């Protein structure tokens, strides 16, 4: 893989350093080469590894540093490099990790003599996933304060070629919709100004050569390992050169650096495939699953859960929760998750966020007792929290109004009737940490759903002084809390959540190996949401539940089998009132659970292939192939139904052409080539949204 290059000019226009990072990490030293370039070529082929202002490059930059006098020029010159075994880590920030045998680090030191700004570019190379990560440390070595106004961790310049850009836009309950458009002259910019990675755009971008498909063609991805505001850009300049950038959201960002202070730009994970989008996604899936997610759960099949939210919302007590647990146990479900409403005076979403004391009056017992009873039934117990929030009607807000983010003299913007707690200040974080750990110390809790239900708007911290740093420090506060929590409870499984999938990013995956994908549990909409999500994130990270019909978000009715099939393409669970489920449906749920238990290793660790586009095709189909190639499973849902339906054949991917595969149910035998070239014709079943599953085993394995 020829993927990344360093380009700095010692003496313009004479020297350009180009380092090609090949697929083998040990190639670094041998492949360093120096090229002489002439002025005209330089103009046309001006590839910059870390572009800044004041260098004659007028395209979008990676770094903008403002001095006290208001100037922003920063002319970084190469000073040296180091190559280290193993992947670098970042203090206080999530990052891909890699041991000495699987990864290498390249550090390149640059300096601007005038301003005293020193930059260390950090590269992590993980050849087995074709992944290169990028981060940078900025140090102020001079006496005057400087302000970082823009900080991107990755920049890729493409001198020639025609490209498409793929991004994922959305909204609450309809996240990560796929959009592919040709790159044209100008700037294509997506991002979040909300203090979180957001429902609106995923911090993930793909650039493909024109014509690239799932199975062929070159494509490049950037995924930001950060859960706050971001900006991703593609710029096509007057020469047709394309630049791709990923970094922090520059609006509302102005980070002061005093003498000797260091700022770390969050990491971007980059990957490349010349074999199309399926391989690109698989690179990220494998890297995130194995080298970003942590803890004992990352490789385990996660417990099948029942969540109380769509079962009863705020309307529950201890008895109704125990009844739900009993019904769940009887069906084979493994964990009960008590969602919002168990604390303070929380009877609706107007109050009590911040008061993390168990409402024993509502539960009619302590949480310890409730959890003990659930464990006695043979179930695990999980709990919902929303640590970053505060309701104005709460004891916490009455005691510490200055702990809420709000601008003095301005009426704060409320969203879901709540304010955001100032997680940039340690005293607030410590207080919430102590309140929540008091609950967790007392009751046996194996799982935590970490929710976050609004964007940050009135960003003012009473403790901060200069406000331009608050958004970044807020995210560090969240990470610090999560880190401490995992250290204290190393076996705790945390599921991320933010009004559904509003903070579904690689940064959260470092702490929470699964994330609730969307508040929309409608199976048809989920096909689209999970399709978009699959481009950048592993299936094992996608929280996905079977819910009731008519669906609470759309009113649509889909068969239980379809809801099961769609939810199984993720970390599986249920979220409905089991008291309203018929005996026949219960039997089907028991069956689903048995099937999921058998299939989960293949689903969670298999190579994932998108077989169709659920938005434009009549069939939504996807496939898992075990890494050893001995098993493959295709799942399809008919998204449309017409009179006198025409046939639909789904073509398989990722099989061995010459190998013979047997359908586990019918016993039919097929050659891999036939399955991939012709496919299997789906039977025509009447009724909307029918689902089909075919499990194949390679003969002789
Ligand atoms: C938003 C989440 O996405 C839901 O699943 C649920 O936990 C509610 N918050 C609870 O308030």
C-alpha cells in the first residue's frame, strides 16, 4: 500500500521529502527518499502533509495558529524523525493501540522558528488492516501565548484523478444516511458544531476514485477518533488537485497555549483499499474491533438484553421491572436493562438529571435488592445513566447552577428540557462520578447505558476563563470519567448512546464497545441506518433491538421475523412489553434467541459484505463470511412488494470460486463461482417485508 507521504520544504523550492509507508512496516527506512523538484512542478504537485498558513498554499489548512498580534502565518520546517516499535498512545484521548509486533510509530518533528511553534506529527502504522493513523502534538516553545484556531490531524493530497466523496448525514432517529457525490471544484465540508460528533454527520469520510464499487476500485477513508465537534473537508483546486482533511471543528474553537504547553490533536484513522468499499469497511471493522475497543467484552458475544425503555418508558416500578425480567428469562434473554427514570424525582423528562440517588419509593425497594432479585432469576442487570446532563428542576442545579453550561445574562437554549453539565471542570465531573459510583458500588450492575440527549449550545464555563477551550476540555472530561469508570469496574460493559446514534464515533468505541445505533427501532428504517453505519463501524458495535409493532417511531408493522433478522445484524436485544406478546410470538422469540446464540460469533467477527443498497433496491441483503472462510450467511429483507413480483437473485461475495458450499437447511450444493456470479433466487413469499436467511458451510471443512 502506498498511502501516505511527508512533504516539508527545507529550502523552497529545492527539497521535498517523501516517505512512502508501504505495507510492511520495516520498509520505512529503506523507502525514505529525497526528490528534487522545480518550481512549476511544485506548484502543480504541491502535496502537503500538514498544511499551514503563510507558505503560499492557499487551500484549506490543517493548522491555524494565531499569535498575540493576530498573525496566522506558520512556516513549519522539517527538524527530524524517529521510528519506534508499537503504536503511540495519546494522553487523555482515545487512540488505536498496537503492540510492538503489530504496529510501528513514526514521529516527524517540524518547527516554525519565528513563532516557536513545534509540531510532532504522529503516525501509527498497522499493516494487517492497511491502516495508518495520524495525530499531532503542538507545543508553544516561545514566551508569548498563542491560540490554535484550527487543528486537523490528517491531510491527504491527491495530485490527479477524478473522485467521488461519500459521507453519512442524518437526524435524530434517522442517522448515517449514505450520500455519494462527485467531487467538483470548491470545498465540500461536513462537520458538527454541536459539541458531540452528532446525528447530523458521521465523523467519517470516504474518497473513492470515480467508478469504484463495493468490489473494485481505489478508495480512502478517514475516521476521527473523537466524540466532539469535527470538520471533514474535500477541496478540489484550480489544477484539479484534491485535498482531504479531518480534524477538530474550527468554529467555537480557539485553544490558548502558554509557553511549554502541549495540545494534542485527536487521532484520525485512515485506511485504503484498491479492491472497493467492502474491503475498506472490513479494514476499519477489524481494526476497531481488535485494536480500538478494549476490555473483556470486546471479543465476547454480548449478553442478549431486554431494555425497559420502549417497554414502559417512565411508567414502571420495581414489580413491573421484575415481571419484565421474569418474562424475559423465560424466553432465554440474558440481561435486564433498567432505562431512564430510576433516580431522583424523575417521572418525566422535565426533571432530576444530576440527582443520581435511587428512587426507592418508585422502585419499592433498593436498587441492590432489585438487582439481587434479577440475578437470582439468572439474569444480569444493566442500568441507564446520563452523567453529562442537569435538569433545572434538580437538587444538583439548585446547589450548583454554575455547573451548567450557560452564558451569564443570556437565556440558555434548552433541549429535551435540560441543560448540559460543564464537564470541562473537574469538580463537576468528580461530583457526578462519586454519585454514580455510589450506586454502582452498592448494586450489582454488569452493564451501563451511557446516554447524552442534547447538543451543546451555550458554551460558557464559569471555571474556564478563556472560553475557546471549553468544547475540547469538555470532551476530555467525558473521556476521563469513562476511563476512571472502567478502571474501577474493569468488567463493566458500557453501551454508548446519544439520543440513539448521535455520538456513534470511533472515540466512543475506545470506552464503549457497543453503541445504541438509533432511537428508531423500525426494521425498515433500521436497514437504511445500519447500512450507512456499516461503512465505517463494526457490526459488533451496533446496538440493535427488536421492538413492538406498530413501531413507536413510524407506526409501521413489520413481521417479527424481519425485526429479528435486522436486529441480529448488531448486538442483539429486545425492547418491548413482553406482557403484550402472544404465545406464538414468544415461541418465535425463543427460536430467534437460540439462532442468535449460534450465529453470533459469525455475525460479530465475520467479514461483512453489503450485497445491495436498501434505499434503491427491492431487496436489502447483507452477508457475513467467517475469517477462516468455512461459513457464510446471507440475510435478505424484501423492502418492496408488488403484484406479480419479478424474481430477485442475491449474488454472494467473498467466497472461494472453486469451493463447494452446502445450504445448511436444504442441503443443496453450490459452487462459490455460481453463488457469486448468478446468486440464489429468493422464493416469492406474499406479505410485506419478508425475510430470508441462507447459511452455507464449505464442504470438506
Ligand atoms: C434516549 C435514548 O436513545 C433512549 O434509548 C432512551 O434511553 C431515552 N434516551 C431515555 O431518556
